[in-house]
C-alpha cells in the first residue's frame, strides 16, 4: 500500500421530502467535505428518499432509476468538480420487474468505478425489502479506486461476518456500509439500547476480525409508516472504527452530521502482523459453512 493515510467523511442525513431536496443536501455536504479536505465520502443507504420498505406497494417501484441515470449523472458531476471518491446508494431499475439495492462508487473524475448490489435482503417488520430488491449478483468484490480498494457492502450485510471476510480476502483495504436502520418507537429504552449496541459491536467485530477500518453511515430522523404503523426512528450513530475496532469518530443518534476523520491506513499492516487471523484460518475445516445448518 503506497498511501499512508486517508481523509474520509460520512454524511449522516435525514429524508428531506423529495429526491431534489435530498440531492441538494448531499451536494451541500459534499462541498463541505471537500472544503474540509476529505478525499472519500460515504453516503447513507437509499439517500434519495424516504425508507419506503416499511410497506409493500407496487407504486414504490417508481422511485427506481437506471444506473447510469439521473442521480449518477448529478453525483458523478459533483465527484468530478470536487475531486472526491463518493460511495452512493440507489434504488436500481435493472429491467422491468427487476430491481436492486445498489451502492455506486464514483471516481474523482466523475466516472463510475464500480457498483455493489446488496446481497443479504431482510424481510422483517418495518423492513420489507424482499418485496422490492432482487439479491445481488455481483458477489463480494472490492472496487478499486484512486484512494484504495473499497469493500462496499450495504446495511443488512453488516450482520454477516462472511461478507466482511470475503471482501478482506479479496484485498479490500476498507469496509464501507451505507445503512438505514432504526428503532420501533414502541420498544422499551432497554431494547433500543441493546439493538443499537449490537449493531455497533457487530461492525466493530468485522474491523477486528479482518484488521481493517470500517466506515458505517446511517440515516437519522423519524419516518412515519405509510400504513399507519409505528414508523421508524433512525438512530444515526454513524461511525468510523480502526483496525482493532477502536472508535476514530462517531456521530450522535439525532443530528444531521458531517463526520470527518483521518484514517491511518498503515495500521492494518501493523495490526495483522501481531494478530495474524488470516494466517491461522483453518480453511481445511470450514466446509460446513456452505450448509444452511448442521442438523
């Protein structure tokens, strides 16, 4: 690795009510990030609008757009103007009746360096994503950029150590997670605390197990349920962790925040030398990982 450090920014935002308003807020955030010296900016999951997966409605497919398309054109132009690598998150219309939850990585010249289609698709109360998204078919392949090899994953992928490991085994230098996750407002405070802490710990564990920095960008704000349910209070808490899981920067659970931090990329090499997890993996004994369950 030739580069020793990297200035990154995470843009923790709320839904502003329309695609145009959300993209305007993102543009302002990207400009501020560039002014602060950021080289890489991570946006939250499905940042163009509300988190529409709280219900199942065919009308919501109207939100999807092709890649390349209008949003990639605008974001690519900003990446080029500001000389930023940008990780965005879009509802991709691949064909009629075929849609993906897709992260798009823009290079500093505005071109699309690559994309990742969300592999793990949840179907839980308030998070009815299987109705909308076809599971990804691009695999766990890092995206090469001018700032390094990015292991981009999306939200529900955060809970799966296999995804993080496969990105690490393919040479990812950072793990990045655009995210949309929050509380059911009816849950007790204790349950809310446990859920958020589990989310943080899971991703910090990926940093530790793979000796890599982790960037996780979540949204904030309350979004009502279209069907009159409890809605979701998104808990923010976007953060950057180092190669031993240490917090380098963390946002709060309520505020729209531009989180900026410098990452020491050389630490991954240092940490992996003293904690050589990749060396000691018993790959000869892991065949049962390909089974759904060991009965």
